[in-house]
C-alpha cells in the first residue's frame, strides 16, 4: 500500500494555507511551510505525467535507509499539520505519540515550528551574544571523571564580521576568562566567522534546506576526522542550538537536519543540569556515551547532558560527563553586560 499522499490530498492541505491558521506564528513560518508544500505539489504533478518506471523487487530496508524524497514528503506534511489541528488517523505520528513516547521526528518537527515562531532579535556587528546557564562538567585530568559542583556559567560572543583573536569570554565562579581560537587560526591572524565562531550573521547564511545543511555539517574537518561522524554532527548541532543565539529559521532547519541523522531517537524522560524534566532527543556514541537534548512540553529546548550508558574504562554506567541548563540568551553591548 502506498502511504504517500496523492496530489488531491496535498492540494487540499495547501488550500488551507492562504491565511495563517495559528495567530501566534509569524507570517514567515507560514510562508516557509507553504513554499515547501507548493514545491511538493509541483513535484507530484511532474511525477504524475512521467512514464511509469519498471517494477522492481520490494526490498525490506532499515528505517534509516529510507529514500530522502520520502523523508522530505513526510517532513513537509508534518510541518503543515503542525500549523493546524493535529491529525487523528491511526497511522499518524500524533496517534502513535498518544500511545507512548512521541517519535523523534515529531518532537523535532514541533521544535522546528516553535523555533520559527520566535521573534528575531536584532544583532549588530559591534554587539555580543550573551548566554547564561547552569552547568556541571567532569574533570578528566586523572583519567577518571570527577564531577564539579553545579554552578552558573555566562558567555559573551563577539559578532564582528572579520577575524578575531578572542572568540568569546566566559564567567564562572566570578572570574572572566578569554576564549582563544585554534592555534592555526591564531597564527593566521584570528578566527573568522564559521563553525568555530558562529556569529549570528554567519548562522543566517547557512543553507535553508535540511539535507543541504546536513551535508555541509558532515563536511566539517573535525567531523571527517571522527570515528563516529553521525555522532559528531549531532553534537555539533547540539552545541549550536543549546548555547548560541541564532535566527529562528536557522534553528528550525537545524532541528529538521537532526531528524535526518541515523540513530537519533526520542526518550520519554530527560533532565537538564538543574533537574528540569522533559522529553529527550538522544543519540548514543560508539564509546558508550549518550548525548541528550531536553525539551519542555512546549517543545522549547531546556538544555542537554552527556552520560555513560554502559560501563567503560572512563567509569560505570550512569556517570555524568557534562550538563547544561540554558536560562537566558540575549544581545549586549560589551563583555560583562547582561540583557535588561
């Protein structure tokens, strides 16, 4: 049985979109979803007039190997349905969520829609992006993780378009520390905007297609060097969405790109550094570490943590390696300032 919606069903969904359905979403969110849906209609019509392909054997494949086109169709429809009343059919993600933990693609789709509804905060070239949270991290100096006490962490990231030698500043335990760039970048005059220094303007220029965005992330040198590249990409995205301020559209695309990473799944109960509970988006690395993002009931990201899911030379199962609870993001004029 073919589960792909036919052209009539897609057009009926599109017909509902000329006016915003949810008043709390900005027009750009509706425009984005509608544009994606109209592209889907065009593709569907082209497929309808193309010669029928030769029949091929139906092969059973793991879910992570589903064709990208099929994932795009499912993602586009889920995004549209997120704007109106939830679908109630027995095969929908919503129906499955009602009987257990929502699937990862549903959680990430909802998080994407919520991100699009956020107001974009103006960020100037002379501003600093400010982030505040509560953190815990393990000291690995001795070869075994020694967990530090929970404490406040603040950071200021410069938004200058050119190279800078200080890519950021942090304050912990009352002391401000400068963050230097990589040695190679320092030798070249500083670190330019990029994945090592993701300024707001640079983030706004990332691909606005999830597959293209994921492809670019997989081309990062440090991802290429990783033994577990999918885990490296997952953690790169986590670092961006958790501890950076970015355009709403960029956050939405990062969540949609995450849904395309093999091995990403949801967890029924997750906690951030301060013990706030929510639903988790998780992925396990090959060395027994689990990285977990925590979303509240409104699909807003609360924080993340990493811990061991099996006994390893580093420590026993359950050992916490790091955790953060995000409390505030904003834009300020200089290091040491806090948003009003």
